[in-house]
C-alpha cells in the first residue's frame, strides 16, 4: 500500500482541528484512521524547510533505500555536516526516519496543498 504524506501550508489551527476531530472519533468509539499530514505556517517556511538540496536527499534515499548519513553525503557529493543538518531537520518533521544508524524515506509520495 502506498504511503503518502500530505504537506500543507496553513494556520496552526488546521492541525488543532485535526486533533479535535480525532479526539472526538476516539471518544465516540469510532476507529481512528491515521493521518499523515505536515502543516507549515506559510510558504516561506515551506521553501526554507524543503530546499532543493533536501528534496534531492529524500529522492536519493527513496531510490536507493536506507543509508548511513556518511554514505548519503558521499553519494550526493555533499559535506557530511550539511547532510547531517538536513537529515536532523527532516527527521524532526517526520519527512525521513532514523533507524539503527540509517536513515530512510517512508513515503512513496508527498502531496502538497497550498491554500490561499
């Protein structure tokens, strides 16, 4: 089954609304469907967060599978420290995953929604 992350630009209240809806579903005894959504407050933050270098990093991980940060930096021909910084930020946001010394992309697709 394909795993898709929804990337949205919007107010923090968007995430709070999703939390409240999930809370109500659980309180009513209904099944909770996992949401895979990352909301960033505005387009400038999205552009600063998901830079071309970070996107290339995610593409490299997706195409070649889990890798150490050292191997990834070598493959991308980038400085280890910069790749480490990017991996840390992408991990914080849930765009990539760290497991036992390796990093990987758990998503098959990232769908962006930009609301006005």
